[in-house]
């Protein structure tokens, strides 16, 4: 029931306003006050609603705010917005802008009309939950020139920003897709089904399909990768050609750019191993390290512009600027300008007898050493540098084509007087003796150079010392023999002296020349003995006077001795006839 509480005079003329309902109401009929008095509505003797003289409606309050047309005040209940289905919402004829309803199906929630129905989402602490009209005006897109609006402010920031993707110029530049894949920048990748990939930069990982565990950072990094996995590529066009290679690391613009299918390569530096289409297990660190190298395995290039002068090398180690390997399984330290190698310990060469087979003591000593030619020389450092780089795009660059520092180093090297051997001379000396000398490092192909392993010369030198020692021992024995011969000669001289004193007893003794002479096998010596003597001997001696053989003879007058020569080597000997203590005569004997 409504009770009119106003100071106005009640309606008392026909037609009367009836609480049971009214008929004959016209457009001029009124309910309320006609003077400046508020209209109050009371139930249960309590005011429930008031309309002020300014037309402001207050519910639950006797003093509605003058800034509102409707002021509802309650601590026990709220405002219930009309509830309807999406179909019922869409059936509203000519909805006014800002019309608000609550939708009960499809995506339930509050919707307002702003030309189209727009969802009014809940908590506004997350940017993703804000509708266009609930975002601060400075964030809204406008028709103004691009870049005229800011997101956030220097003194304010968003806590969390939630989005499926970010777009610039109509192109998605941030995407989280598949299983833990992150695409940042204009990667243009639309087919990736791999997992755990991160691609950042224009066309980075552009072709990736099922490849997984890859990191590509930089324009065109891992550009053509499809199924390759566990690769790290940092730098413009690094690992760009890789399709299915795996476990590679490329850091630097164009590093490992040409790698297609190979694995386990690590390249760090600008264009490091940049033109390597087929190689496994290589490591290159430095500017252009291994740049032109191709089709080889398990090599290490450490230093700028290091590499090889041919393809298909393996197990190579090069250390130092511009160092070039000239054959497989080679370690090269320093370039042609290097002048010193320094260390605090000697190299230790593995030498375990358990692993040495076919051991032979056939190394020549003095004969080989005597054939060597020790020389001094100046090295053509520029010439050998050009030769080593002939396949690296730097052929015949000369001093002028090199860096100032390298040119200076090469010039200093060429002025240095060195001593040593010429490898070709050493090789020739060894071949003349049929000796395969490991100290000569002969070229493996037309791109290689001769080298010498000077430590290997210790072996023939030791052999030469041993031979000299043996010769010295022989000389000692020879000296001992000469001393014995001198003693024998002295004895013979003494005997001659004695013979002279008794020459009268030897007047009937004589010694003839052996027949035949020269002789081999046997020879016959004729002699004559006196009628009276105590004993007689024929003695055989060497030309040095060493007594070799003594034969007793006997009889009176003429006699013969058949001498067996088989115990004597070919050469010249002397034989003498002694009667008693006196020397009768000495003759020369030649043994064939």
C-alpha cells in the first residue's frame, strides 16, 4: 500500500485517485506533489524510497547523493540485473548503448551493448580481464598516427600481462605454441610440431617441423631446420642450412651456416666453420676459424683464420692465428712467422715396449750420420705462407696482403739465420742405405710440405756413438797386440844378436822360399839344418810382428815342411828358421 505523505492538499474533486485502481486516467493525471516537496514511499511504517524535488531517486536512504540519478543503499542485498539466454539477449529490439544484462548460457556473464554485445569481465587487476571501455583511455587504439599512444607509464607498471600472442603491424611477434615452444619476433613459423624449442628473430626456426630442444637466436638462425634436434644457434644465419643435424653449437654470425645434416660440431666466431657442409665432431673457435674447411671429422681449430689447405682431413689440431694443417692426424702449433716455442717441461713420447711389435736392431749409425749435410739457411716465410694458404682464398697475397703485425713477424722470420738439415737431403741419405727413417715427414699430397722430426735423429746418433765405442775397444785390443808384437820383435832381435855371436854354428843352415807362393790351402817350405844343434823351429808371424804359429823341425841336412794355410786369413805373412837361439833367415809368404 502506498500512503501519500506530503504537505499538498489532497485530491478532493472528481475524478478521485483511488488506491483500488483508477479509470478515466488522462495524460494530465498526476501522482505525487505539485509543489516543492519530496515524495516518500513507506511500507510497514518505514520509508523505503524517496524522490527528491530534483528528481533524484534514493532507495534505502533519505538523502540520496546529488551526483546520482539513483542511489541505492544497502548492506544486506544488491542489485539484480535482468537474466536471460543469449538468444533472448539477441532478441531485444534496438538495444540502447550501455544496456546491461546477465547472460546465463554459452559464456555466462555480464554483457553491455556498445553497437555490439560486449562481455564485461570481472576483476580488473589483470589486463586480460578488461573490456575496451574499462581500460584507461590512454591504452585504447585510436585513429591517430601509429605510436601516439603508450602502454603503461614510466612511473606505473602492470603486474601481469596475459595474452595468447602479440602482434605488430598485423603480424604475430610473440607466440607460445605446441609443447613448450616459444617464438619471439617475426619467425613466421606456422608448422612447428616439435617441443622445447626457442626461436627468436626474423625467420629464426622458420622451417622447423618436428625438431625439438633447439635454441635459435638471430635473424635466420636455424632457418631451414626441420627435424634437427638439440642444436644451439646464436647469430645471424648461424646453422641456417641445417635440416636434420643435431647436437651442434654455433655462436656468431654465419657460424656453421653451411652445416646440413652433421652432428656434434661446435663453432664460435664470425663465420666459424661457415662453409662446412659435411663434418662431424669438429671444434672451431675464432674469427673465420675453419671457414673453408669441409668434409672432415674430429678436428680442432683454435685461433682466427685457422684451418686446412685441403678437404677430408681428420684428427687435426691447429692452434694459433692463421695456422694451417697440411695432412690428416696432424697437430700444428703456430704459423710460418712463429720463432719460438717455450715450455717448462719436455714432450713425453709414448714408448711402452708392451705395445711395440717387430722390434729390430737395424738402425745405421756412423754410415748414416756421415752422409748428412749440416747447413745454415734463411727460411722463405712468405713463400711457405702463400703455399699453405693457396686453397683458402689468400693465394699469393704477399707481404702487402697481410696484416701489419703478421707482415712484420714474417719479415723478422726471413731475416733469421737458421741451422739444420734439408729434409730432401736426409731422405736421400736414408734411401741410399735402405733405411726407412721416421725423422723425415714427407708430403702426403701436393698440398703438403716436407718436415723433419729432429728428436728422431737421437736414435742414429746413439748408434753411431755405440759403433765408435766398439771401435775404441778394438783399438785397445790392437794396442795390446802391438805391445805383444813389440815384445816378440825384441825377442827376435835378442835372438839375432845371440845368433851373431854364434854364427859359426849356423854356416851350414839355410831357408828357402816356399812353393808355391802365393799359395792357398798348403805350401812347402825347404830348409837345411846343420849336423850339430840343440833344437830348430819355423815360426809364422803377421806383418805387425805378432807370432801366429810355431812348428818344430828336425833332422840333419836338407828337409821340407808342408804348411797348412787353412787357419790363416788371406794376406801377407812372414816365416823364419831358428836353429838353437839363432835366426837363420826370414821369408815372405802370401796367402790367397
